[in-house]
């Protein structure tokens, strides 16, 4: 494949040499386009030797070959690593005052950026906005990671390690269209069951894993309907603007069931990643409960919600594939597996994705680990990494099982 690696002016540029090497060793044709600032960190001879192609920063070299757009037009994939705060701002604004800028405007290939900067810059509202703009255009943002930074400070800002960028990028290339035309229904987030008009019973799901599953499917060519219960604010930005994802919302388990029921009829694959409440308050109060009325003690009667997944399995169309999720707190590996296998059978799903959770595990983190159990009760795969990486592993397993 024809891969452009853009390099911008951050110290992490030295790590990008390894990324280019991994891509070249993988048999890809790699063209490096550094910015002028980047070559103050790593010089052009290094990029030329490692990529085995001529390298320039300028739109004024090789003009006869219309190089300022030719590279971008030919690319199957563009990676910008490291992407500085300044360069993210330029990309968001569509500026094209150098070869990397023009190449990015000329390409229709997937674009991956690996930001690297100090924590204050990453958290600045301007950078947050620029990253949102890029995500809304379908740009894949990988990292930055949390850890020690060059100045000795610690926090989010480290560029993701080259081997992980490489795995993500080659994954994108490998799976580009393997779900083309497939209709997928994904649920995500946590339902909220009202106690009264201002209080609810909820759970800690951020929606990240389910939304990552939807994005991975859409990036691989699927048409995705995403039904979201409560999700954290930033989680839906990329999904909302993805051309192949329709987002709808549901608050309670009852609403989620209703949204899913119609849409499942036309879906080829359903993934129930939402954390659905098992119980709801039998009679939610129409007025806010007040302490002087409850008398020092409050008893809520909870009743079971309908099992949406079980209903889906009961109405499954021939050829339709149904994937369930299970969050478990069991820490003994053998007991966890036995429990998961029982759950897969009980639910009757084709694939059960099991994640081990705890107060500090699985929630509010970018990473996750999933064990995937197939219809013959075998562990098909164990996937660890970012929620997006895990989502891609889930789709690999779904396709293998299909
Ligand atoms: N699920 C559902 N409807 C519910 C509850 C759960 O569709 N009312 C789905 C979830 O979206 C998930 C799967 O069922 O895909 C497993 O959820 P989980 O809560 O682990 O299963 P339970 O049957 O509630 O099992 P447990 O006894 O462990 O709570």
C-alpha cells in the first residue's frame, strides 16, 4: 500500500523513524513528508534512507510532477506522527502552506494522527476544539498517552508508541472494506431508570466501548445504527459525524428495547454493548421525593426489566448474527470463563464479549480487555488494547464466525 507519513515539529519525531521502518518492512511504499520544523529534530537524510524515497518539505520541489497534490492523491493511508498542537490547528483550519498541508487536502484516504504535546496544550480549549473538528471529519486520533513528558512533567501528551500506531494503521488498511454493505445495529452506554423526576438508578458505563464498536464497523464499510443510552459528553463526537452511522438515543431499558425492536429487523448483525439495567423502580414518583415525606428511610421496590437480548435472540432472522456483552467482576480466570460460557448459552448469542470490570478496571479508561466466546463455547480470541483496538478484534472474530 502507498502510505504517507507526515512528521511535524515535536521531539517524538525520533520515534517516527521506527514507525516508518515498520511500515517499510511490512512491504508498504512509504513517502515521508516532514514539516520544516520537523527536520530540525530529524533530518531529511534519515527520512530518505529509512523510507528509500526522496523527501522534501516544500511544494516548490518537483513541480513538474505536481507533487503538491500527487502524493495525497496516490495515498491509501496518511499518518501524521507526531502531530503537534500547531499542526492540529492547521489541519482543522485546512491550511496548506507546505507539502504536508497540500497533501492532506488532496487525499481521500483515511488519515490517522498521533498527537504529542505537553498536557496543558492538549487540554487547551483550542486544541480540544481542533481535535473535535478533525474527528468530525473522520480523522482517526490515536493517543496521546499518559506518562512522563520531555520537560520532566507527567500527564497525557506522549505520542503513542510506534508499534501501536503501526498496528492501528495497518489494521485500518487490512480491514478497509470487509464489512462493506453489512447492516449493523449497535447499542452503547448505560440506561437510567427514574426514581423520581430528578433521580435515577444508573451505572458507570461511559459508552466508549460500544461507540468504538460502531465506529470500527462503519470504518470497515458497514452501515451502522447506533442506539445510545447515557454516554459521556465527548464519546459521541466522531460517531455523530460519521457518514455511515445513524445515532438515536434512549434513556431507560424500556426505551432502549423499543428503539432496538424495530431496527433489529433489518440488521445483519446486532451488538448489544449497552449496559442495560436489570431492574427498574416499580413505580417511579411523579414528584420529587422529599425527606420530610419519607421519614428517615426510603424503600424502593425494584422489578426486573425485560431482557432485550433474549427477545432479539427469540426473534432472530435466519443468518442474523447476535453479539452480547458481559461485564463481570469475577477475578478467578477459570470461574470467570465458566460463568461466561453459562451466560452465552443462557442468552443464546453467537458471540459473547466478556470484560472483567472492577471499580478501577474497564470504566473511565481508554483501554479494555475482552475475551470472546463463540457459539461452540470456545474462546475465539482475547483482545487487549485501546477500546478501538478491542472493537476491531471483535469485528475480526465476528467475521471469522460468520
Ligand atoms: N441485556 C439486555 N437486557 C437487559 C439486561 C442485559 O439486553 N435487561 C444485555 C446486555 O446488553 C448485554 C447482555 O445482556 O449484552 C449481558 O448483560 P448482563 O447484565 O451481563 O446479563 P444478565 O443476564 O443481567 O446477567 P447477570 O445475572 O450476570 O446480571
